[in-house]
């Protein structure tokens, strides 16, 4: 895939004068309204990972207002049920389907397989939008139950397997509905920290938690690009999203040294978004007509398509030079199929 020649940025004016969380930048619910999706997706089924806190909660809250049938995943089902109760009771709209909880532990591929089977049983074989929201950041070195390095294992491989297990359902749903099925991967501006470490994917040597995080976030971009390349002609496409800076549970592993590495925290806070604003780009990817049958395989940020980062000496947003790399994307695709035990398909 290639970046758009002229990025579509419908909310560019709202991002010109940033004044911190709660400023003029849009919220996820505002995006639902702006895209005329309020109550309009009653025929859609959506699955979102990582919905017991943070961006997953806000994404689910906004998409609930579309009338779609939601399936939400988390490790802690009791906590997730509390979230679901809160979504339903606080919504001004009544009568929409109650979201359903599915337990998935992303550090365990067996749990991913079990969760996928549970979803297929409960959903009746329908899935229009799959949002890979869950993730970890800058963790100490560790491994998943399958022996994968924790960050790439959780952020990429588990979601890659979930997609593979639900791919046929999404393809059939696209065919049945005549609309585009969408896979949305939560990447990050942190993808600038590293290319995908294809020659040592599990960081067996020289582990660096920030480079490992960056590698996993670049992998999220590559997966979305590859999905569009492989299945775009069948009306299934992928998108990757940088939500922006938000203080959520994702930062629970960060130390004072980590914040020093990232830069001036007080200055950074001026660019942060509220969780409601942070979920806006994900929701835009899910509901915007801009991605209906076209414009897949793009990296999104600030509720628009990203431009290239201006250079190493420049500040600001934009995608890294390696965000679109077909050769690396296809190498990762084959490596990922082998790692999670699914057939390699062209």
C-alpha cells in the first residue's frame, strides 16, 4: 500500500490551535454524529478488544450510539460487565442491543482461539467491524504463554490470530451486506521508535522496551496494510490508527526515567487528549463513508489521514518513512502466520 497523495483531513482546523484535553478537537460521539451514523448501524456487528478501561470504553460508548451489536473483550469479565452496565444505563437512547462480554487473554493464543469461537457462536456468523484496541506499552522483558516476547505477542500476534480466525466471517459479512468489512488496528506515534525487528522478532538479545513497543506498533500498521492488499478486492480492508497522547492504564509501567525519555511531560500534556477525544480517530475509521470500498491501508491520526513525518529534527505528527513497506509487510505476514499456526495465504 501507499500513503494517500493528498491526505483527507476533515478535522484539520480543529487541530490547529491545541489547548489541551477537552479543547476543540472532536470526541468520538461527535464523530458518530458528524458521519450521520447515529442509530444508523443497526445491521452491523462490531467486535472490540480491550474494553475494561481507557480508549476501549470510550470507543464502545460511541459505537453503542450507532445501534450496532457490540461484542467487547477483556481479561476481567466482572469489570467488563460493569462497563457494559454503565454504557447502557448512561446512554440517552434506549432499545439498542446490549453489548456482550467475551473473555480473551491476549498473552495466551489458546484464549484467543477460545474467544474467537465464543464470538462466532454468539454473533451468528456475522462481523462487519473488528477493532484491535487492546495493548501493552514499554513493559519489562517478558514472554507470553506461547513464548513470544510480551509486547509483540500481545499487541500484534494475538490480534493477527484473532483476525485470521474471524477473517472468513468478515469476508462473508461483506458479501452478504454489500458493504466494506473493516479491521482497525490501534497503532501509535510510538511506531517511530523502531521498524519491525524481523530478524529477532522476540527480542532474544539487546532488549529495549521502547524499541520493542515501536516494533509492535509498526507491526500493527503493516498488518492493516497487508489486509487491504490481500483482501481489498473482496471488500475487506485494514486501517491503522494513532489515537494521540492520552493518560490511560497503558502508561502503568512507565517510570520517571521513561517520562524523561519521552520528553517534557508538562509540555506533552498540552497536546494530550481526553479519552473521549482519543477514541475519535478509531470511531472515524469505523463509521466514516470515506472508507467505504476505498482508501484502505492508510495510517490515520487526528481524525484524518496522516502525512509523512517532516524529518528527524522536526516535531509534530506524521508517519515514519518505514510505515509503508510492502516487502517488510509481506515478510511479517508470513512470519506471523507461522508464529500463530495458520496457513500462509497470498
